[in-house]
C-alpha cells in the first residue's frame, strides 16, 4: 500500500511539473509517457483538482487561475466572445486551444472554436461563418498564408480584429501575432548536438509547413557553415544521404518524420544515437519512438494563453493600443536519441 501511494504521489508531482512548465497537459500523452492507463491519469487530475492545484478541462488539465480564491471557483461574467480557427484539432494545436480556454475562463471570454485544414479556402469559410453570425468581437487565427498576400489582405479587411497564432505575415505592418521563436529552437537543438561532439549535423524539414520556412531561414542564416541540409523525402533516402555525407546527427521537423527516420535506422541496423543522433521538432509524439526522441518543444499552451490576453487588451484598448508581436522561446527536452549513455 505504501509503495502504491508513493508511486501515485510521484505521478502527481510529475503531472504538476509538466503543468508548471507548459501550462497544460493531455491525459493521453501523459498516460503514454508514464506507462499507465488514461483512467489512472484522470484520477490523479481529479485528486489534484479537489485540492485546488489544477483545473480539469476536456482531455486534460491546466493550471488554475492565479486569481482564483479558496473554495468553489468564482464565475466570471462573459465580457467578450472570440472566434478561434486552427488548422488541426488532433496534432500540435490541442495544447494551444487548452491554453486559450484557460486564459479565457479567467478573463471572462467565451471562445467559439472551429477546426480548419491547411487550406486557405477552408480557412476563409470557417472565419466567414464566425464573422457573419455576428457573435464574435475578435478572432484568433492560424491561417495558411499564400504567396501573393491575398490572405493577409483579406484578414486585414475583416470587421473584427485578429491575432495570428504561429504566423508572421511579411509586409503586413498592422498585423498582431504571437509565435514560437523557431530560430531559437533550432539553436537549442544544434548547440545540444555540438555539445555531444557532433560536427556534421543535418536538417530535414516537412514540406509545406509554416514552421519549416522559419527553420530554413534560421539554418541558412546561422548554421550553414558547420552543418548541411539533407534533402527531405523518403526516409530511406534521408538515412542513405546521411551515410554518404558523413552526417552524424539530424534535426528533423516534425515528429512523424523524425519517428520514421528512427524506424528506418532500426531496420538498417544503424544505432541511434551511437551512429546517428536525432532531435525532433514539435514534441507531439517524440516520446513514443524507440528510443525516445530528444525534441524541441514549442510553448503551445502559453501561446494560446497569451493570444487571448493580447486580444482582450486590444478590445479594451481600441485603436490607441499599438500592435504587439511576440516571440516565445521553446524548450529542449533531452531524451535517449541524442545522448550516448
């Protein structure tokens, strides 16, 4: 009984540590990482919520509002309704949504969530429905930005203000956005690999991803002299090119591509990290690989929280408030794929 109780305490401490670092946790992810059932994690969350240490949300938990008083949570009068359109509801974006909802609950904001896809036409349909209903005073958007500037121009003409999530449209002077500092994330990954003794480091990028564009610019600006870009494509080709070029470490965006590279290495008998170290970028499913992948983790929950706070400040401040453009630093989560034990 004592050992079971201690194990439960350790699990809950781990849960709280994840919340303090990232603002939100998902039951599914934590259950997989700790090797327990989702029901066990839900019970841990319920126990912590009963002590006022966490707030339960659908599919996980968030930190409680710092202004929450002891006893039953105080209802906050709804002041604004904000529309939120994200390109995915099952990869990368759920923690962003959870962070936004946590901030909204504390600030008296109702969020109307819409899932889109990485398609400008679908983005327009979802945004138009929110605006035409006449119920939202602001929008949180993660649109697919086309090359000719049509989407930013269309957003700028909307009758309600918008804050962009993980997007930075070039040439749009009035844009307000909050995104991850991906250049810093890449620096974290490369610096870590250099500390492990690697000098031939490659970068593999997912095609047609807004994050990939930021990583490419950062790579060319700061790392082209000591590392190289390994052509994306079939993972067998990536591994073959690494062997040909003498690359001993890879930074791979995103997690599914990194997991595929690790699986290809296992099939070819290439030791990870002994012969090829791997750092993933996104940290959605990196911990599920074998070995578990070191990963750059964007501050997704904090990004959602800050976007809501920026929108509320904008609605309260009106035209006198200057546009804010905020970069948030990611973390590096070190696992077995990059450290020789």
